[in-house]
C-alpha cells in the first residue's frame, strides 16, 4: 500500500462509525468501490508528492537520475524515509552508505518519537503500522550491513531492538539473530530464541546444528542434522553435490519455498558468514549423512 492510498483510507475510516470488525470490513469495501470509481476526493500532501518523486527514482533510466529524484523526495519531505533506503542501496562506498543510513535512522527515530509512535501501545507492533514500517526495514538493512562488515555484536543488539519493536517479526530478524548467536556460540540465547519462535525450517534449525557442531557436542549436532533432513532432504544432497546444476539455477530467482532447493540456496546466500566459519562442516555432514538417511540417531 502506498502512502497516498493509506492516507485516503485512514481519512475515509475516520468519518465512519464502524462498531466492530465486520462493519469495518464493510466500510473498507465501500471505500474500494468509491476509489475504483474515482469518487474519493483527496488533495496530495507533501509526503504524497515525495513518494511520487521516489517512484520516478525507481523508474529512472540512470543511477544518477535515480539518486537525484530520491534526494529531491527527501528534501521535500523528510518523513519519506524510504528515499534514504533507496539512496543507500545505490551507494557503492560502504562508509558513505553507512553514514547515510545512520543519519537517516537517527532523524527518522527522532521524528517518530516526536509524533508519538514510540508509545507503549505501539512498541511490539511497528511493522503493522504503516508509518513505522520503513523504520523497521531501515534497522534490518543496517543489521545486514553490520553482518557483512563482521560487526556481529552490534548486529545482534540491533536484531534484539527490532524484535522489541516488532514481536511478530514480519521481516525475519529472528533468523539472522539465530545465526549470529550460533556464530558467537551462545547456547543459552540460541535456545531461548528458538523456544520463543518454535519453527521447523532451515533458518531456525541450521543455527542449532551449527551451534552444537561448533561447541563439539556432536550428538546434539547430529540430532539437528536429522531434523533438518526431515524438513528439507535437499540439505544432504547439497553437501553431497548431487543437486543438479539446473535445479540450483532455477532456485536462484529471489524467492524460496520451505523444503525446496530454493531454501538451501537462500540460506547459503543470506547466512554465508555462519557457513564459512565452519570450513570442515562438509566432512562432518558427509560422515553422518548415511546414518541420517537411514534414520539412525
């Protein structure tokens, strides 16, 4: 949903007297009908205009032109934090990129605090609120930058802040935090986080396997190897190099499904810092793969 549409919906609903969820849904349907028929009157705000400039940036023919539009959007309305995310994504110099993002996050946090978004009722559901969603995305972007720079303790603390602000974790920072805890060999925090978000997918199970492998607790590592294999049999095939090249190419298209080759490709791509810290992991997996396939524990 774009900013303009969000504002139109909020303005329309503020003039309704819906008493429950059913009536609210009816009003939303009424709005959509009027919107599609061009019957909703609305005058652009500065933020709407800024988002329109940002859209021009996204469709620009050159990087120079894209940055120009994005800068104009932010200068017009600093509430358009999306333009900072857009600019930093185009910045090739990591120092300039980090400076741009850090300054943008600082200003955005001050703005959100001033406008009351950091109130007690909002803490824990930031991604569900249209106005605070870009800030969460900005924090997670910084997490990824910190991980790439090898600054894991800073990335860990920022992941924890994201989860404090957004407990449902729509953006998946818990997965990155699991990998960081495993990398730091922090058994207590890894287990605590896995209990809070009990999921049987590669992003939750592999860090547990890696943790116990790194701690030298082989029995527990093998136990999680079994669980990973149960959820995604392509995991062992990846280490055995038996996944066909065509399958790997098809799986590298930017989306993934649990239990599929694409999930393996996603994990290797997004969490390579953890995998690369265990250079002998392939030998360990291969050594125990036959037992895992046979279901022996």
